[in-house]
C-alpha cells in the first residue's frame, strides 16, 4: 500500500532526508523507549524524540553519529537522547545497552544521502570517486580490495544474487581480466568493466544496482541483518514493535520472512506428524503489505522510491 501522508520537511537535514517518517510514527505510536539502530543524520530520531520517546541511537559511521549528536544536542543534554557508536547487529556487545529492553525498534537500512553524495566515501559511480564504500572506519575490506581479490565465482555470485544481473559471469570475467593489468581503485574502472560486459546501452540504472551489490558485500549487510533480527526481537518488551525500512529486495525478503515465521503458530516441516516446535506465535505482523512512499514524498525525495516499510509486534 502507498502512503497517503505528505512528508514533513522538518525531519530532513543537510546530511539526510529520512523516508516514511509519518508512517514510522504511526507504527511506533506510544513507544517510550526506542532503539534507532541506524541513526544516520537523526531525522527519524528527531521525530520520535519530539513525540516524547527516549531514543537510543546507534550508527557504525562516526561521521553520521557526530552529525546526529550536533542536531539532537538539546535532547542529549536533557537525557532523552543517547548516541552510541556501533553496529545494530552487535547490540549484545554494547555494555550500555545490556540491561535495556525497548517498546519500539527502528531500522532504516541502506546509505544516507550524505554518504552517497560525498565522493570521498566511494559509494557513488560518479567519475573519479574512490572505490571505498565502507560504512565504518574500522572495516578492513574496501570495495577496491574486494574487486581486486575476490574469485571470479564470488564476483559472479554477488552480481547475480544481489543485482539480478543476467550477465554476471561475463562481468566477473571482465573484472578478473582487467585487474591482472592493474588493481581496481576508482569508480571509472568498475564503470568501464560494466560497460564492457553489458554493452554500450548500459547506463546509470545498471551502475547503481551493481555498485549497490558491491556495497552490500563490503559491509556484510545481509548477513548482519539476518543475525540481528532475532537479537533485536528479543530486546522488545511484550507488545513492543519493530519497524524496518529496506531498500534492496534481499533485505526486504529477510525482513518479510522473519516476520512471517515469528507470526506463525507452528514452524515444523509440513509433513512432520507431531509438532515439536514452540507451538505458538511470537507476535503478529502489522503490515500485510510493505508500506511505500506516496506521490508527494517521491516528488520531494526520489530516493524514497525503493523504500519498503514493514512492522511486527511482539506478543503481550
């Protein structure tokens, strides 16, 4: 279903324009202890704070965390906002969150506007950008390193599964052939390899989805999300709600499948004669279909077009 709500410019900043803010507020309405696991520029957190919630905000990007702290400084001084540097997938390793449970959890996956627009971060296919794509400073594997060291099979599998690329093997061979002459360093080299493999009609949409596939691999986004979802679920109080905004079909599928399984009374194999699983649902899915941005929001923020919002509530 599409959102009928118009976006509110109050939540946007120079760092990032958050998507589906009214819808997130609706789904987390009444939550007073909220975990924003992907803080970014703090847009969603600002809206939640103004609604009266106490927000713990996590981000793996120190630059994003600094931008959010600057924006939300009055709430931090008042003890309502608690910023933390880290990865939401490692919530159990953050001592300051060890004893805290939440009645609202939000994940806004993907890349912030600032990360994408800053050529030095290497997320873009614009000319001359470094092939970096790391979301945190302590990550060892850059996009350039992965492209220069991954096997042809690993490259092809990533482009096929994460970018739905029918010519994935051809592109993988191009990359391996080209890196024998020189290692990959800039966006131009990957764009040239894509053009050589896909043909002269390839363009921005192809570059965008293939660069996205590389970014997902570099930051281990799907594996982190898959591991994090049950950990975050277990941090919800009874009747607590989790909302997740995904921008990639693989992310959205993981969220949809997790919410479906948690909402099922029985998860035993279909032909098993006797139920040996938990025998009751852990909660219920709140969004029958993903919530998407409406026309008004898309007009102001075209990047919202791929956003898919799903929500789930833990049993009371």
